[in-house]
């Protein structure tokens, strides 16, 4: 029986991947480096520590991890200041989930950006547990953030459904032993061998229904 629904944030609820890519591309350009699609895929859905370390190595930066993180987060917050780019169906999916299930958010994003999104009028009060991957031992694709979110919700992992879009996120939910609903972005598709491990694949969150979730518990 499904008792809880846990959402990812970046790329699933928020169309943030182009925003992250823009911030990283512009930072790379400032240091005379390139930032390409392979780089973007390499850091999708991972923890802050992981993408910061990747950027430092990839761009040969002499900045500290804290400086790199702050640079990107400041750029992201500036871009979010005017408008949060919700994905199609995201607000309705969270509202539906909240009606019948315990609802959580398990994100690989930075806590300040998570707080910006979850304190918005659209999402305020909708999540019983909000957890960043940086707040557990290992980021996605390790299962830690999903396992801890389920624990705080008081639900066994096998009675949870998680929704994800990226390689790392999908593997995190799979590794946690949850039912996994994949909602891949065609601009940034996950690997076929990972996507085929998902329980269900949706074209968008507009296809999310309570009947779908309840059916996964049968």
C-alpha cells in the first residue's frame, strides 16, 4: 500500500536545468572555459558537493568550494527572483498528492534554493518533510536522501513512491527500494538502461493522478 509520495525538485517540479546550465555556462566563460551538454549531464541531480568538485576540476578553478557554490547559488537566486519556472503539472501534482498521501521533497539542490521554492505561495505548507541531499551522508545516486525522507515521514521505503527525472535521481529512488515514477525531460534524457528500471514513465506531470499512485501499491 502506498502511504507517501516524495518529489524531487530540480528538473521535475521546477524547470531549473536551463537555469543551472546558464549559471554554470556564464561562470565558465568568466574563467575562459567552455561548458557543454556533457558537463550538464554530469552534474544533473547530484549533491552540491559533487557538482562543485566537478566544476573546480573541469574548469581548473583556484576558488574554494564555498566560493564556487556561492557564485552559482547567487546567480540562481537572482534568476529566481523574478519568477520561479514551475514545470507543467507540477503545482497540481503536489496538491493532488497532499490530498491523500504524506508528501515529502528530497532534492539534490542547495538548501537556500529549496527554501526559495518551497516557501512560494504555490508550495508553502505542502511538504511534510523537506530534505536536501547535502544533509545526509551521501548524495544521489545513493539512496540516503530518500531513505531519510521516508524515515522522517514515518513510512517504509517500499510504501513510498518517488518522482524523478535524472539519472542520479532515478537511481537514488531505485536504490532506496521505492516505486519510481520517471518524468524525463526530453531535452536532458536519462540513460535508457536507467529509465527502463523505473516503475512508470510519464511524459509530464500532467499525467500524474491519484489513481496512478494507488495502482502502484497493488
